[in-house]
């Protein structure tokens, strides 16, 4: 199951997560995971229905947003919403809509040590669990922070499976910015972005359909059906369908654990029109260009997919964003990247 991707698609621009406390999230991802704060935006709020029309959240919600660079290729966008009616309890690992970031470590001992180190550094208790996977040929450990971030630390036995992103060494960065040394042992970089889904066939119809992922493997991890996809030039997506435990709606963007995935495209309008032509895909509000502030000039739009995941289509004027005049921190520019590069 393969597809060529959206017209003009280049790469994953960022992976986004809504958290319970933005200060805690920024401190953890920079001080513990070794990321770098790229920018933090002024609060976003509207006194009309703009938030509903464009972000699919209740109309009077307000949001704070920060971008953190992790390793060479991963931009993590952190949201914190305020307003009545949002859910503040993060979803569990098996809940449809749950998202996690998988990090590569050298071996199983380093995975356990990473969990122990983060547990010791965390300002709040974390939930942890061990993991083995015959599908991926790996061992690892998982944890979930109370403020919304779920992590997996993974090591492979033997060679990395064909088609996967080969993660660089610890502290490896590129461009004029820096990537801090992580405060956990053996941490190398982001291995994959993981999503729990209600049904694997439906999810693959999205990720390996109009979004253009290339299916690498599909099988069972115990009772959990799993699929691995190459997603653009840098990223790996892993999908998990846990045995049904009753109906569960995915988190909204404003809920703790809410998430979206952003793709950098050469032309936002063209890519949005392509997705809108597929049944079950809804473009929210219309394409916007940010007129002022640290990322003035960025053009973007959200698209709701049939599985409830929001895809953001974004085009950023690489190297010409206002925040770049005041800091050496950088989100990874799309540059000349092509979706099918490896």
C-alpha cells in the first residue's frame, strides 16, 4: 500500500501535542530530552467563532503555543488551552487518539536507565511499563507524564529494519542552532511518532492513502495489531489498534493529549484542495497567512480526516521568519526536501 503523497508535500513539519502545563512541558522537553526552545507565541484567543472554525475547539478557548526542536529533524509543537469544557486527563496508551514519541537508545539496559532517570528528574510521578515487540525486533520501555506526553525508549536487536529513519547519535544537530545534550543516558533521537487508532484498516486508508505514507510492515504485537510506515524523508509512523474496550472518542485539540500532525507543502491551497476532494476530509475555516509576530509569513490550514486526526498543511518562508532575527534556534527548514527522499 503506497501513495505518492500530496501535491508538493515535502516532509513532516511538526508533531503537535496539547499539554496540561506549558511551562512544565517546555522545561521537560528542553532540560530532560535535550531539545531547544525555538519560539513561544503570544496567547491566541478570539471573541467570535474563529477558534471553532479553524482549530475545531469550542469558540471561547484560548491557546498558548511553543515550538521545541528535538534532534535533527523533529519539531514538537506544544499547546496549552484554557477555557471551560476541556478534558484535562491524558488518554491511556490504548485509547484511540493517543499519541506518543518513540526515542532510540542503544540497548534494553539504556531504555530502562532512561525511564529511571526521567522518573527521578520528573517534578510529578510518571507511569512506566516495559515492552517487547516481535514485530519490530526491539525491546524498550514506556512512560507517561501527567502533563500529557507519552514516551517510548526503544532499542533494536541487529540491524535497523529496512526503510526506517536511521537516528543520529546523541546531541546531534544541524544548522546554526544547537541541540543540548539530553539529561537521560543513551538518548539518541526520535525514532517514530506513534498513534493508537480505533481500526488499523481505516487508519491505513488515511496514512497510506491521500497522505502518502509507505507501508513497511504490518502484524501483531501480542494482541495489538500494528503497522509501520515510512512518512516522508525523515519520519516513521507507527499505528496501534488495541483490542476494543468500549467506544472512545479521540481527544479534541483543546483536551490534554489532543494532537495534530503538520506536513510542510510547497502550496497550501493546492494540497488542501486535493485533500478536500476525498470523502471524509474537511478543510477547516480556510487557508490563513500569519500577519504578525514571531512566525509572520507562515501559511497554514487544518484538515479533519475520517479518523479524527487533524492534519495541518503549512508553508513557512525558510530562513525569513521574524523570530530568526533574535535567536539561533531553528525549526528544521523544509528547504529542497522531497516527500519521496530517503
